């Protein structure tokens, strides 16, 4: 699966992401990160970075993308034949098992992507800080680079490539595809324990409607984002809207499920406990309010709707 996933670089990945998401959100988070890294390497890499990626997949190791940071994050300083990385990345999934993550760093205020070897003694990994309510198995931690030298052969693409439209914002459809898998599983567990009671059924119907809306939105987002002829700005706006709408739908489903299932949905080993905690944690994604705002501004001057 690791080596073969270059065949999953378009919307054909959707059912796979959702099925894995239904089975385990943690596995899907790692798989989605791997897919994202392979996509970036495929799009921006040259012969040398492709060889680095091949080495990892041939060894059975996944890749990931580590972009999140607090404060100054990681700074890349130009040196002869490459860069020197210093600083800390946060929320790095797969830390400790991924050897060559796509890692972003700022060079003169511009983001660049690197494929550093994080098995180096000049890199330290802290997994102890990950005491999250959910997604505990995702091996998410902080990674600090202590003046690690990275050769030019491990630089991926150039200035502006990481955030390039529509692949950065538009590519977020894969995150909601994974989350959709979790919603599928929660709805199934919810249905299995629905009481014969009109109030419970009303909550269940609200959840089912939100689920169907989320499903349609994810498919449309995937289709638009992966159609080569799409207008990149429209793709960004559509996926931004889909992210926000999906979050609202997921919160509706979580609320209805917890209220119908009651206290047991908070107590292990009830499978709902873990599914709901994982999804609640994983729903926290970057810039959700900014994404909604961007979609609203885009729609405001186009009559409030997307072209069919
Ligand atoms: C399980 C898990 C695994 C992850 N793995 C990775 C990984 O491998 N690699 C990686 O790079 N990241 C990873 N992340 C982190 C992820 O990419 C985001 O950085 C993180 O989820 C951001 O969540 P947040 O709620 O803090 O979002 P934020 O965007 O920080 O938002 C928090 C709140 O602050 C508000 N806010 C933010 N900025 C502003 C602003 N400028 N002005 C006003 N309000 C603002 C938002 O609207 C929101 O209300 C992971 C996250 C999770 C949950």
C-alpha cells in the first residue's frame, strides 16, 4: 500500500481514505500524511528527491508532512551546497517512525520544503507532550532541529510551492474524506442503539441529514479539486466552504450521538467513546474560521453560489 499509493493521487483515493477513516482515524491520519507527502514529491520533486522517497517506501516506511509550528518555527539558513535547519515543528504525526518527512522551514521569510533525515543525532523528538483526548495512537509530537545540515538534493521544489493554489487549500478535501469515514462509523454505531422513541429518532434524523450533506459535499469537493480544468480560485473557495460545512455537520452528529447514546458514549471500551474522541480531536484543523471567511468573501460577489 505504501509503495503503490502513487496510483491514488486523485479523487480515486476518496473511498480508500473513508474506509480507512472508518476503521481507524489514527491510521487514516498517517496514511493521508503519507499520500500528501508523495503528492508533493511527485509534483515538485526532481530525480534526487524521487530517489529519497523511493528509498523510504522500499524500506516500508511511510512519509508525512510537518508544517505546523509555534512562533518562529524552523528557520533554514543557506550554507554551501544546502541549508542548515534550526527550530521546532509541532504536532508532527508519525514522529519516531517517519524518517524523511516533508518539512517546511522559512528562508528569508519564504517557506521552502525539505526532506531531512530525522534519524540524525541533530534532531530530537518529544512524544511525551502528546496527551490529547483523542488520536493518541498517531505518534504526534514536537521535533527540534539542532543546526541540521540538509543538502540541496533534499530540497523539494522552490519558494511558494508548498502553499501553491489549488493544491494546498484544495487538497484539504482529503482530510474531510478521512473524517467522513469516521462519521460513517459513528452513524452505524448510533443506528445500532437507537431507542424506540420519537425524540431519539428526531435527533437521529438530524444526524443522518448532516451526514448525507457532509458526504455529498466531500464528493463534490474531491471531484472539483481533482479535475484538471477547474479554476484554482474556485476550487480553493469550494473546498474552504466544504471544510467549514463539514465541521458544522460533524459537530451536529457528535452532539446527537452523545445525547442519544448517553453516558456510555464517554466510557471505554464502548467503541463510540474512542470514535467520538478521535473525531473531536481530529476536527481541530488549521484556519477553519479563515477558510469559511474566504469562501464567504468569494461567494459574496458571485451571487452566493458556485457554478454547477
Ligand atoms: C491528530 C492530529 C495530527 C496532526 N498532525 C500534523 C502533522 O503531521 N503535520 C502538521 O503540520 N500538522 C499536524 N497537525 C496540526 C494541524 O495541522 C493544525 O496545526 C492544528 O490542528 C491546528 O488546530 P488549531 O485548532 O490549533 O487551529 P488554529 O488554526 O490555530 O485555530 C485555533 C483557533 O484560533 C483561531 N485563530 C487562528 N489564527 C488566528 C488569527 N490569526 N486571528 C484570529 N483567530 C485565529 C481560529 O479561528 C481557531 O478558533 C495535526 C493535528 C491533529 C489534531
